């Protein structure tokens, strides 16, 4: 048999099946009491004990606690005093970011054995598109159990896994039987699951949006799904439509292997703020600074990017990343900024922001080309002039009026936990 035919005989049935059903299988993994569990595995004296992990000097609140401590009512966000009142035997352990970062990387590497499509979502969470891996590993439950087993054997840690037709429901599912859970949700289970569920339970509906939805009389996801999409769009703009789909449990967003890009293929910069930021104007200011850093590097290398990515990490370590591809590739600060800012408009930012990251990918190398159109020339010339000043007098010699200081990157855990992330690109 000709080789091509042999190959298509293997490939066709699977492709066909996927096309007809259009059904995906998305796995979401979230580590149990992550920082606390890492502390307990690395220090046997802490195992089985109520412990609370606290931050560095500035952040003396409890960032997480072991399940033994939670039984007594210890909660994330409590002060040390409140923790001790809830549980007099509580043992405080100062956090060690390096350990958590290293563990996070190991977890991601385990996941990559099961599918190449792994999206790092936060320090202890990832999505994996396992649609193409089901056969090889014997189905959803088998993959879920194998991942859990490997993480237990290799790292001595437990995690909770949700498997569903999309990211939205997979994330919900991983939280349903914590700790050490494995929950599989099929299409037919979704309406029943969402009917009575309070809107805030779904990832993407934060306090602000939740409050606004409640003023419309919407309390459960079932109600949200039945609410007229047109009114939601009017009240919430771009995310109105997404809210409607959330209520129906529909989420077509792909699992994007983000936070794990090949450094050579993207240029980026991210920063953790000294204190969390929740003012949109401040966020914009940082966004412009980061876009400027990215643009400057790109221009030095004579390259432009077709795709702009934005990462937002919140104070609670959750995060969103999204990318947008533009027809005309960009490398001017303002162009990168305007795409990044548009992406930001489509994201729900209702928690203080801890970190922002901007990167460009899909790079083309064409040196420095003078723009054809007059309106583009002004920005080009301005940027070029700024670059020249920086070349001679240093990076801080000139900046935008809205941006007068570049805060130091001190103290808190940074995106370094994704060592292949955009930050590492182009060490100069
Ligand atoms: N974290 C933090 N500050 C917060 C929330 C979390 O520093 N406000 C850190 C500590 C957590 C880790 O991020 O261990 C992961 O956060 P999760 O919300 O996933 O919580 P845990 O993994 O600790 O517990 P759970 O088993 O409920 O997921
Ligand atoms: Ca967790
Ligand atoms: Ca988490």
C-alpha cells in the first residue's frame, strides 16, 4: 500500500469523528493547598499538621493553609492573629517562592507527557487539551488518574482534576471534589450543573460583575443563560456576550499553550508591581511602559510581531492571558500598546492586578522600514528619535509624560514561575 494511504487510514477516522461531534476534552488541574502541601512534603515534621504559609514581611497574611488547618476555619487572607485564634496549634511557615516555582515547572512537565497542548494558567493550575490523547491513554478517566498518579509518585503531591468539553466547565469541575478529586462532566450534565449554581462560582465572574448581574435579578448561572443576550451586551459591552455563553456553559476558547512559548519566537516583558494595582489609569500606564520595553527590543532586533499577547495576574494568583493577531505587524510602542489595551478591554479585571506582561510573537524580520502612510510616519519618527536619545543617554533618558517612574521589581513572586515565559526573552 502506498505510504500516504496507510497514513490516511490511520488519521481519517479520528479527524472525522472530531469534525462531526466537534467535541473537545479539556482537562483542568489545580493543586491542593499548593504552597502548604509543598512545605509539608519537603519537611516531614509538618505532615499531617495544621500549617499556614505566610508571605514576606510586607504581606503577613496567610496565603494558604493545609487542609488540617482549614478544618479549624483557617482561611486565606486571615492575619496571623486571626489564624491562631481559629486554630491555636497553627504552625506558620514563611513562603519560599523558589520551591513553588520549581514544583510548578515539574508539574507542567508531567502534563506535557499527556498532550502538547498545555496552557499554564496560574502557579498551581493548567489547562490541557486532551482531545487528541484520549485513545492513546485509554480515555478521560484513565488520563486523569494517570496524571494524578504521576504527580503523587514523582512529587508526592495531590491535585484535583476536572475534565469537561471546555475550559470554563473543566475549571468548575476541578473544584468540585477538592482535595484529591477527579470530576468528569459531559455535555449532557452541563445544564443541570449550572441551573442552581451562584454566578460567582464560575471563573470570570468576579465581585463587580456578580454585583451588577444581581441588580438585574440574575443569581444563578441558569438564570444568566436564559437572560436576553441583547440586554447583557448593552449593559456589559464586549463581555456581555461572553456572560451569556457562560450561563449556557459554552466556551469555545482554545487551550493555548501560553506562558510556555519558545523564547526565540517572541519578545516580551512583564513585571510584578511592588503593590497591587487596581486603577485602570495606572494599569494603562504600566501597559505603555511594558509596550515600550517590548517595542524597543523588537526595533533593536529589526523585527515586528503579528501577534500581541497580554497577561494579567491578579492578587490571588489567578490570571488571564489572551492574544490578538493584527494584519500589519507592529513594533512601535504605541501600536503595541493600543492592541494590548484593546485586549485588556475584553477581559474582566475586577481584582487588584499583581503582574502585567506584554509580548509580541509571530515575528518577522525586516529591519527598519520607513512607513508609507503619512499618519504612520509621525509615530515612527517620534519613536526613532526616542530610540536615538536612549542609545546615547541610556534607557531612562526619555519617556512618556504619563509615565514618570518605573517602580522596582521587588519582593513578590514573579512570573519567573513560568521560566519559559516572555520575561526571559532577549536578555540583551
Ligand atoms: N496564593 C497567594 N495569595 C492568594 C491566593 C493564593 O499567594 N491570595 C498562593 C498560595 C496557594 C497558591 O497561590 O497555595 C494557589 O492558590 P489556590 O487558590 O489554588 O489555593 P490552594 O492551592 O492553596 O488551595 P486549594 O486546594 O483550595 O486550591
Ligand atoms: Ca490550588
Ligand atoms: Ca489555583
